[in-house]
């Protein structure tokens, strides 16, 4: 597909503008203003030699010439709707390349399996999304890949110590192939300093080409309010199910990074078959057109709602990024790496699970459901829902308390949400 313009003269177009056009040439699709859904499993080759040549590139048997068209083969390998989506996804983060997956977990697991081998030890920040934690703690050990965690708020010395402990665990044969961070962490909004992880990876790795990759789950703030690649991450991962999809009507994921890293992950994706389907890719192209409007509106509403709840007598604490003390370590990380506070935050009620459940059951407009980043506001109970499998001890250590309720603020009018929250709090 022909790439469209990025600049008008010296003027650089912004991602929110490019979401309407980048990577798609209407001339190639009967003048259609929108990219069609290429709902195909397979694509016709012009000749047998062309088919052989395309397959050689897809399987890494030979490198693509700079001017060579990669060629469409089969939708597990490539598909025009996916490729246009992937081109557009690179723009916000300034990545060389991107890949789209059937879910955020497909993006995470395929990326990890690309870089980790039996005997290796992965270093990761906690808290992390329950599915990620399950992958690291329960599934990967079955394949000889172990993990060691460090708290999201850890300072440099603590992360370095964790790295050294991971190296001891890995012994002579193993490696530390990657450091994985979810920042802000779901559900506490604890921030991991991405530049710090990069410094630790660089200072501890024996050789430059063996450096642990820094992989960041950017689901909660990306792509508008945080771009991890600009702060030292090698790979930025998304659950596109959340803000990017934005309408709670699809499941998808992506990873972004250098052309070389993405090419390695693409081989794993092709064989595992973890790519997104063309229809979902097309829905995501639609969603990208309004992404910046949706994220801005929900962030504005979240600020109004959070300010209203800040000193509420039924609430013991509120974990909204906009309230961080700028002099604190977390506040400094926020100023250095985030461009906005987003619209997902947690409140900790006075009391425990019964109070949290009474509040959740009383909500009228805000839906009681897991997930976040949709146009509608959602509330959930992480300790009993998304993080139910995390041990009680780990939940206590990370602050996933029985009285914690996570709110994802949508695009409704904030005054209406406040009315709903007030009447539910009154029932606690
Ligand atoms: C931070 C984070 N990462 C990854 C995932 C997994 O995404 P998916 O449900 O699209 O597989 C989630 C899902 O809630 C999440 O919150």
C-alpha cells in the first residue's frame, strides 16, 4: 500500500490528523474514502516465482530488498487492513514498526516468547494486570522461564538488586532477556520509571547485543499521555481492547518497536497465529480516528470527578495521577514521562469488601464490569475480579485492597457521573 503524506512543506502533520489518511491510497480501492475490510484468508500471486519469493521473505530465508514490495500471501502472515492499522499505530509512539494481535495478552505472550528461552529469568514490576501475572508466575515456568518481580515504585538501587538476584537465579546457563513494566500499574496507578529500567539494563548487561530489552505495557496512558519508546523502552505493548478500541466492542493488542525487533516478533506471530482478524483491524481503524477526542474528553471528565471525590468522607484515599506531589519520586517520574493523568484511577473506601460491594451494586449509570478505556464509565473490584488469582499476600503488598474500587471514566458528562457516584457512596 502506498504511504500518504506526513508533511505539508515544512509543517509536520500530527498523528490525530494522520489517523484519517495515513497508509491508505483510495486510488487502490476504487476511490473508497475509507480503507475496506480485506476479509480474505489468501491472496493471488501474479506468478509462481513471485509466490516463492514472497514466502522466502515471510519465513526469513532471505531479507527484503529496500525497494521490494513484501507481497501479500495469507492473512496469518499479512493483510492490507492489518498493515494500514499497523502503520497508523506507529505514529503516536514514533515507532519504526508495529504488529496487531488478537488480544493484549496475545501481544504480551508472543513478544515474551520471542525473546525468552528456557533457563532465562524475566524481571517484572508489580502490580501487573492479572493475566500478565498469571503468564509470568504460572504458565512460563512450565516452559522453564522463571520470573522475579520488583515493586513498581522501586528506586534504582532496588531494581539493580532485583536484577542481580535474577542473574543469580538464572545461573551460568540462563539470561535476563527482558525487563517488563506495566506503567501506570493496574489498578494502583503506581508508576515505573522507564529511563531507570533502561539504565539498569545497560549497566548490568555483559554485552550491548545481550542487553535485557525494556518492554512496557502502555495500555493505561497510551498512546496520548505516554510514549515509552521516547523514554528508553525497546518495545511498547498495548491492549487495544481499552482506549484505542475505545467502544468496548472488540478485543485486540499490539506491540511497537524497532524494525528488527518487530520482524523477530512477526515470525513468532505468524507461527503462533496470534494476529488480529481483518474485521477487528478495520474497527480499530475507525476507532483511531476519534482516539484523541475520546482520550482528551475522558481525561477532562476524570479530573473533574477525581477533584469532586478527593476529600469525600466515605473515601480514605484516591489514586489519581493528577494528585501526585511533584516533589515526590512518583511525582518526578510523572512529570518526566507522562503528558497527562488519563482517566483510570482507583478509590479506596473506608471499610473493606462489603463497603466496596455495596458501592458497586448501587451504581446506576456507571457499569459494573472489568476493562477500561471505553466511551462508557466502568467500575470494578480488582481484588475480587481482574486480580483474583494474585495471592492475598501479594495483593496486600501491592495495595490491591478489598476496599479498592477501580474507575474508568468515559465520555459522559462528569456532572452525571458525580450524581451517580454520590448516590452510591451514600449507600455505603
Ligand atoms: C494493563 C493491561 N494489560 C493487558 C491487558 C490484557 O489485554 P486483553 O484483555 O486485550 O488481552 C489488560 C486487560 O485488562 C490490561 O488492563
